[in-house]
C-alpha cells in the first residue's frame, strides 16, 4: 500500500472554523455595505457569488483534498483486505 501523509484532523477542524468565521464576517460586511448604499436586496445574493469563489473555496481546498485522500485510503484498504481474505470469501 502507498504511504500517504495522514491529514491532521484538528488542523482541518480549525480550517473549517476559520472559513466559517471569515465567510460570516464578510457576509455581514457586505450586507452592511449594501444596506448603507440602499440598493436592492438582490445585490446581496449577487455579491455572495464572488465571496464564495474568492474566499470560501480557497479556504476549504485543504479540507476537500483531505477528504479525497481519506476516501482513497479507505478504498485502498478495502481492496487490500478483500484481496487478502484468509477464508477466501469475496
């Protein structure tokens, strides 16, 4: 089996919390700015697209990569266990 670096779950939890706090603060700042400008509420929805693309996705990239690694390791382990079953079952 390949040797992969096991992701640090506490670092991933901190990353998710950081992404949530930063995104929430940015959402409140954008909402306050739009309220001060007295524009339509539809602009809040429109402004969330760049917020998601430029803030949320980059912050969550290590989490998505760790999830993919964990799935790949679990599948490789399952294949290894299935191929080396001592009773010959499938």
